[in-house]
C-alpha cells in the first residue's frame, strides 16, 4: 500500500482512536485495523492486563520502552506481554496497523517462544510475501469475525450468545494463525527449541497444577537445574516458574468463567496453596480480583475498533 501524501484521519477513525486510547479491560478480546496519521500515539505507562499483538502492514511506526526504540515497518510482528509499558505511534505521516488485545489459550504457551527485542516485547520481521499475505488475510478475517459478534459500533447487536461465542472462537483462531506464522518464520531462520526445553514446556502445559519444581523438571529433562534454567530463559524468554504461574492463572480464569467453583476450590484445582496468593497474583496479571473477573466474563463482550 502506498503511503498517502497528505494523510488525515476521517472523523470516524479519529473517534475510534480516541476511544482506543483508554485502557482495555484485561478480560476483553479487542481487535482493530488503523490507518493512523502523524499525530497518533498511545501511552500506557503500566501497560495493560492482556497480551497485545501488533502487525505493521504499511507506513512506519515505533514502539518505545525506556531508552529503547523499535522502528516498525512492513512485515513486523510485535507481541507485548501483560504489564509491559505501552508507548507507540506513527513515525512520519502514516502507519497502517492491525492489532488485537487477547488472553491466550492455555496451550499456546508451549510455542510462544518469539525472541525479545526489549523486556516484555517480542518481535519477528516477516520477509516473505507468502507470510505477510497470510498474516494480512488472517487479520482481515479475524477482524470480520469480531464484527460478527455484533458489538461493532456499526454492527448488529442482536446476535444470540451462541453466535457471539462462535465468532469469538473464530477470532481467536485468527490470532493463533498470526502467531503461528511468526513462529514458523522464526524457526525457518533459527534452530528449533532445544528438545529438553520442549519437553519441559509440554509437561507444565499439560498439567500446570502439579507441584512442579526446578529440580523435578530438571530431572525430567535429564539436565542440571542451572543449565535448564538458562536454556529455558534463553529460548522462551521467561523463567520456568513464571510460565507455570501464567498457566495456572490462565486456568483459573477459565474456571471462573465456566464453573461455579469457589475461589478456594479453584486455587486448589490449579495448583495454588492459598486462595489469597491466587487472588493477589490474579489481580497483578488481570487488573481485577477473581470475583470481579467472573462477573465480567459472565457478561461476554468482544470489542473492536
């Protein structure tokens, strides 16, 4: 796409950008496609409680964390973890971006091993047209699926819950396709995950509630604790126990939405010794208490801009 010579936001886009500058609730799935002018910038010093996936289709953008700046061009995929500061916007006069805020499916943690360009921010540049075409097609489709949920500013809001649920799942499938395309591109250029790291990821993803320890996992992988910790952090971008914690919290969020189990019962089911510790960690990750999260997900919402 050619960059417009004198790009200006139309009124609808400007309204949506202003709406989007607010912090999205962590339990919501939010997707968007922006054609942004030179005045576009979003700053959230404390980040958000969801993962943020960003793809540059054309023009130029940038992402800043502290003193580090990452320039974003055509083909760049960025994945930002919860709690990572947000400071991004247009470089020059125009930036076309596709994006989504989401909570990952539990099984995604076994292959979300993109390299970190900055703390909390992973980055892959897609160089093949087959890859960039696939990502744009996936984003276009997932965004249309999001619109089918009926909560678009111009969409039908009278769809039944089942239809909203199906549309949400289709949207998540599209996000998964974008992420897998980035992972596949990366692995073509670099080595696969170390077999020992892959084994540990499979073990903790299959049953995050087990009382996993570095010693037990090192025994499973038949490697020393220090070597496993180094390999895992190098290839996955986070520590083993942080990933275990994230998987347990994700499972807790699923149970809060799908069952009437108490917080005490859920804490025991997902591997926490104390419901108070679950509540504290849940609040740090999702920005709300388990009880508030349950209330929010019992009224499903999917937003897009």
